[in-house]
C-alpha cells in the first residue's frame, strides 16, 4: 500500500474543489533555494524521505532509470516505452496518460523522460502534483523550459545521483554513478578519429545527432568525430546532399520499432545522394537501440557498443 494517506478519491475531490473555488493551486513549485530541494528543470523538488513505492514512468529512459535504481518492483505503470524493459513487469499505458489515469494509480512519484509529459493536457502541472503529495522528476537533459548545456559526463552522472535522492534512494543513486563511472573508464576509444554520422530518423531529410546531446557525447567518447558536431543543437535536420558531402567513415543507425535500422539502410542505398558513399557501399553501419540514443543509464553502454562495432568494421 502507498504511504500517502490520500486515496485517489480524495485527490480527485481536492482537484474538483480547487477548480470550483476559483483559487488555483500555485503554479510555482518549491524554489530550488529552499533547503534540501533539488533544481530539476527549474522546479524545486524535495527528495522523498523514504524509497518511492508506486512509480509511473513515461519513456524508456525514465523506466530504465527507475530499474537501475533498484525500484523496478515499485513501477505500477509505464508509458511510451521505446523498446523492451528488463527488470520490471509493469503494465504499459497506451499513448500519453492523462492526469486522471495516472492519479487513479495512486503514485507517489512520476518519472518522465520528456518535460512535456507534465503539460496541462497530459499528466498535468508539476506544482499541482507536488501539492497532492506526488513527487515528479524529469531528465534534465530533456528540459525545454530551461537552458540545457551541452551534455557532459559529469552532468549526466549528477542527474543520475539527483534522481536517486529524489526517489528516496540516495545510496542507490550514488552506487549507480560509481558503477557507471567504472564502466566508462573500462572503455577503450578507437584510434584515428574516424568520422561518423548519427542517423536517427527522417525520410525526406535525415534527422541526425548534433554537437550538444547524447550522440555527440557517445561518438566523442568512443573516439569518433561527429560530422554534424559543429551544429549547436542536440539534434538537427540535414539535407541528403549535406550528408553525402560529409563522407562519414561509418554511419550509426538508431533502431526503433517505428523506424528500423534496416529501413534506414534501404533509404541510404536508394537515395542517389548517399548510395555512392563508401560507408554505404561497404556496409559500415553500427546499429544502436533507440533507448540508447537519449541521455540516460544506457549512454555508457552506447559508447561501449559503438567502439566495439567500429573496431569490428576494421576502423580504428
């Protein structure tokens, strides 16, 4: 059972009363300057005093983080999974869950890989959820309402530690960071700085990893040079002609159920602008599962995968 005394009927009733009274719950959450609060996408979040017991996770990166913190058994529902989730057996909600659907699960925490999950038309305002006793967490790397600096390892590790503290398992968060650091230190980058294109999606024009997000961090750490690394964005759209002109030594393909790596290979082969690329003709492709393409607990694994696969292709 949840530790929170408020049952869903009480929560819903409180929401109704707030609406009827004409005095909305404050939209500003606890300030990050308040003692003990963690600044998460500009919202001050107080760490839970005990481990979360009922968690809803939106996005694979969020669900994987919950599992990595040892809270897989606390997952009561997931949404928008980008692939199989190991370490938990929670039901999946179709589409973006509504506030009513989520509150009906009586969560004490909601973890999201998108800040938009807390839009009014989705799960709802974070401050209102906090007022109802529901802790919220968003991956800082996915923030859009605050400026996000280029992704670096220290920032990512701090995010994982803060998430553990927020969900009431600070020791698990610290242990996860130590584990990730050790795994990262064990990876040997490829030599020679071969060039790489990170092709995520797009048919009319490719959507690629730019110079400030997870793809850049993965490629750089693996010893590769991102051909789109001069773009001041985590993700960007290029023309097929620009891709052809960049002449990458290897192409990283993001594999997703809705846009498979195999379909991208066929597109590269069929497009006159890219068919003649040496990387395409010699099938120098590295396939990365979609959840690894976004910042999270899979980012270190993505570095190891890319470095290993590039070596197997005879580069570096």
